[in-house]
């Protein structure tokens, strides 16, 4: 037998990329893809947008950019790749180099020989370990069939109330999909005390959660789902949490995914304790004749230096090219990930890269967060909007560990995060980012771009010039504790500060920053001062003036009124101008 038969198990993201790359390099190779589904090579990340109606026809998720549907016939005719759908791989015989498969249509089993094997088995949705998780009407968004079934139920008018369990990426996307177009009364229950746990730090997560609530989503954080029950007639569902009971016609379980590595483990391949198939930089498994990539593997996190499970369709495509190159006799490597992520939630774009502060602390770093609120374009350009960009930095080495951002101009947010992500594999320090060159033009950026400003702010914090507190600290010490020795010093114009002075009385003092040097006698120097402006810039200037005058009991509210407003900590009616 010639040594050129490649069998690929899985045909959604990684598998087709491997097949197409390999056939372009080696048209003489015999390539076979096997998948247990009837739908192949589809954009799984687009499923929430199909359900929302942004994508009207499910076939668009299976089409090329030239509007050709990626069916088995398409792969056979256009790519010379054979495809077996509705066929399940049951076992791998590594000695004989065969795969035992079964047809899900007729039940026929056969042994398929291979010279090289690729595992593109993806991930599996985690199951809810609670009573009632298997009831009709409790679903997960695990494949294209589930997306079609959910949309069909909604289209028939069968869903008036929905409960989503889990406020991760899919949970937040589905909350928008159900609420925005269909007007379904949607609730999200999350066991953590924030949305997008592990991805975002609490400050920005609070802003995202506030935005979801403003859009009509019921958000129940720090609550565990205990059970799901149904009425006697088998109709409406009831989701019982640690604090309440929610009625629902549809329950979507969105509690994460795990690597689909059972086939690999049963074949004796090395699998990590977390369930990911272990691969080297060439994406070979512990058997050099078997490659793996996509959601079924673990890869190296280039910030922590540790293995990580990071399921992303974009990574599967990049890894597919690496595997295809290596199968064709070339040498390509996949060095790892920095954990870049983006999502659209209603009108907000959310993006991150690297690790958040909590993860950094667990990894032994003395991490500091620096938040900047600034226009994403020149402040005088008509389409500018505020962006909230945060850096996570190691205090000792000044190394940048990660960044997070939110804003309404999504391309601007993702572009900034991508620029930082490109640096992270090279262990950048603050000075690298503060001096990073960016393309400037008023329609696209400020003369001092927000990424430079974020690095400058972090430098000021580490050097002791800026002494910040975040929105959560403001909430605790000013709104909740209401300490008698604490005063907010608002250094904005009187028109902006007026509503707060009226609301908080003596606890809110207004001295515009440009008059501060002349009015130092009016500063309540015997109090702890929380200095605030619109975005944190003028309050930093004021902080330096106060310290020069010997008033050292002041701290700066990071992000200013804009951050407090975005976090929902102050009433919308008394915000004043937030530019």
C-alpha cells in the first residue's frame, strides 16, 4: 500500500482545512473525511446569529465566500476530497493503522485503513449535573441541528420565556439572539458573580452586565441552578436556582465545553488530566502517525507557559494549515496561543487577550490593572465614541500580561486588542506599548492612541504618580459604607458636577481642575479624597497638584464618571457629560 492515504475524523473546521491544504500541496494524496453529522464544514460561531435572524438561511453558514455550499459533493468535485457523512468512528487500531466506523444510516461497520490519521473531533458540551437536565425543552447549542431546532421552535411562536444557564460567550450571545429580534423574555443565570467569568476582570464585566440589563435581559449572578422541573402536563419548565424560580418555555444550557478526546484515549494516545489530547508543536500526538488539532487538544499558553484548553474556530483553521503542511512533507509548527477573544453583545464589542488579573495572581504575578477611557478616534471626529481599555501588568517586571476592552465601535476595540495580542508572545513591557507606532488619522485614532495612553497610565501607576481605585472600590467605600471621612472631589466644570453636588451634599465637592491651584484652601484636606473627572485624565492632573501641595490622602477613580456610568453605579439622570 502506498504511504499516502490520510483519514480525517471530523469535518467541521479543522478537518476541511487540513484536507484542502494537503490536496493543494499534494494532489496525489488520497484524503478521506469522516463525520457523524450530516452537516459539514460550517461556521459554528455563526449559529447565534442564525438564531437571531442576522443570518436568514442556515446554508449561509455552510457556504464559501463565493456562495458555494460546502457539501460532500462540493469537496469531491472541487477539492478531490472524499467525504463520508453520518458515519461514526468507533475505534482506532494503531498497530494495524485502521479506523473502525459505523454508518448511522444503515448500521454497517467497516475497517478503514490509513497511513496518517487526523483527529478533528472537536468538543462536547458540558452536561448540567442537576435533576431535570434531560427534560424536553432543555437544550444546548452544540451543533447545527440544535441551532435549527431552536430557531424552528421560536419561529412557531412556542417560546415566550427563555432561561439561559451560563453567562459565558455563548450564553451572552444567545441572550442577545433571543431578546433583540424575537422579543423573548430572557433570563441568564450564572453561578459566578459576573458575566464572562475567567475572560474579563470584574470591572469590565460589570459594564457588560449592565448593558445586558439595559437591553432587557434578566441577569441573575452568583446563583446556582438546583433543578429543572416541569408542570404536570409536561408543558412549561421551571428553573429552580439557589434564590428563585424562573418559568421558561425553553432552557438553554451554556455551561462550557470539554475536549472530545474519548476516541484518542481509548486508542492509548496521551491525554491530559483535563481531557485534551496532548500534541507537540507540529500537532502530532504521542503516536507520530496521528495528528490532532482544534477543540480536542490542549496547546501552550504563551503568557503563562502552561497547557491550556482554548476552543476557537480561528485556531482550528490555523492549526489545520499546520497539519496539512506537515502531512505533505513540510515542516510547520504551532507554538501556542495568547488567549485572544472577541464577542458582540447587543451594541457592545468586547475583546480580550492574555490573562486577566485574577489568573495572573494565581500564576504568582503581582498584577496591576490600569484602565483608560478615551475616544477611539480623534475627539473632534463625528463618529468617535468612548472606548474602555484595560491593561494587566506585572508590577515587578512591568511585563504586559493581558488586555481587555469594550466599546460601541467594534472594529476599533478589536483592532486595539489585536495589536496588543501580536506583542504578547514576545513578553513585551510597558515601554514597548507606550512607544508602539500606530497608523494615525483622525477618522481612525487619536494622535496619542488609546493603547499608548493605557501604557502611559500603567507606568504612572507603577511609578507611584497615579494612585487609582476602580468602580467597585468606589461602590464599596462611597456608596455603601458612606464613611464620614470620605469626600468625592469632582474636578469637572460646575455644570457637570452640579447634579452630584445636589445629590450627595457635603460628600461631593466641586473644584474645577483648572482652578485647583488657586483654591487649595477649599480642599477638605482632613478628608480622604476620591478625585473624579469625566474619564480619569483631569483627575490625575489634580492628584499630582494635590500631592505637590502636601495633600497626600487622595486617590483617582479610574475611568472617571464614564466608568461609573457604564457600570450602572450612578443614576443615568445625574451623570452629566461623560466626554
